[in-house]
C-alpha cells in the first residue's frame, strides 16, 4: 500500500520584519537547516499567519493590536520550502481587510499553493483543499475560533469561524466538512484548527473533548495551532491529534520561560487508511529564520514534549533526530 510523508509546521508569519528581509535575501535562507527535511517530505502543510497583499489599509471595523502583511514575493518563500497547502482560518488573514484576503487568495493560487479556511464566501471558506502526495489524495479542512468579526457568510469574504463546543450543530459542521473532503476523493483528511489563547502549554478540557469528537467524525489528523507554543500529542481511535504545533517562522519577541522560539517539524507517515507514525524534529526559531535545534536546546525541547504528551497518556520514544510515536502497524498491500 502506498505511503506518504506529510510535514506539518506551526505558524508561518511573513509580515513585518520577515517581509523586510524577503526583499534582501534568497527565499531558501529563511528555512535554515530545516530546508532539506521539508523538501524531503511529500507535502508540507502550514498555517499562514498573515495576508499577502500590497494593500496597506488595515482592518478597522473592530480593534486589533497586531497587523501582519507580506508582499507578493512572500510566495517565493513558501515555495522554497515546497509548502503545498496553507490554512487561512486564523486571526490575521483579514488584517488588511477583504481586499487583503482576496489578494492573498489570488497570490496563493498563482503560486500553486492550496489553501483552506477562508474564501470569497462561506462555501469557499468551508471547502477542502485537495492535493495529491505520493499518489494519495489529501484533503485539508480548516476552522478557527479566533476573531469572530472575520467570519465569512454567504455574501461576504472571510474565515471559516467556529466555536469550540461539542453541541450537535457545531459537530455537524465538522462532520459536513470532513464528509465533503472524503466525497471529493480525499483518502486522508486533515482537520486544521487555529484555536485557543496565546502562550498556553496545555489544551483545556473542552478542547480535548472537542478533539475526541472531531476525529471520531472521520478526521485522520487534527492539526492545531494558535498558542505560539507547542502542546502535547495524542492518539485517539487511530487518529493523530497535535493540539498545537507552535510557531515556525516569524520575527516575534521570545518569552524566556514559555519559549515560543521552540517547536518541531511534525512528520506524519500515513497510508490510505490513516496515520502510521509520527516523527518530531526539534527546531529553534531565530529572527526571520528557523533551524534544527542542537545541543541542550534539542534536549530541552524533547523533554518538554515528552512531559506534555505523557499527561495526555502518550509515551514518546527518543530517537537520534528527536522523538517518535508509532500509531499503528502499516498494512501490507494485498
């Protein structure tokens, strides 16, 4: 049976200082020593935490503190890492208004990068991103509980907003999205969630309940992000839950205790029946650059993930490259 390697990375923010660097540096340099790993995967999936637009008029309907915008050349940075798909369901996609969102859609489409979680109307925001990787069709559906005023409706561009609740109406939207991906031919379905507050190391109880309900509705992989720090991983009924994948590329100030400059490349091996294993390679973020972690930081990043995952009932194994988790035994082709 065919197998695929999907690389999941956390928030990629290409605005502000990173955008200034894009004008002066080759696109490959932003990915540092992680680049060969990303390029060796069959597909890379990221959360794009900015608008790609030359529009400079900021969202002004409700108060915001941070506004992230990258020029169109930012797609060269994404393509350098062979990013195949991005989630746009987050709290920065409309930082430069509806025009900024529409420009983002246009530039991603022109670059051949799939996107999910935002669109010209609610139907497009709900639609799965579909792509082939190693002969397997992957579907990505994306939701966010951040920034409710950004929500799309049938007549308005915006994001695919959802409240994190386990009531019937909310779960019906998840089920509908997952079924839509399957009905479009996806053999592996990824549920991307930009959820929860910043700088929180552990998912709250109702997030864990939501994750359990969501994967039982047919999502093979839950890909979480938003907290700016990584959280633990868990296997539920054969599906992989990554509660938060942290940050990956940005210009952010670093909290010396929570260390939002620490994260992983999450490499998921899967076949058409779902995830088989997870490999986690520690990374260290610098200003507008990310590299594989080394030395004491490598150990500290692994230590934290082991503790956080153990609290979720997940025992990880140490490897020379970081951490590993066997989800199930691969099925042989018949």
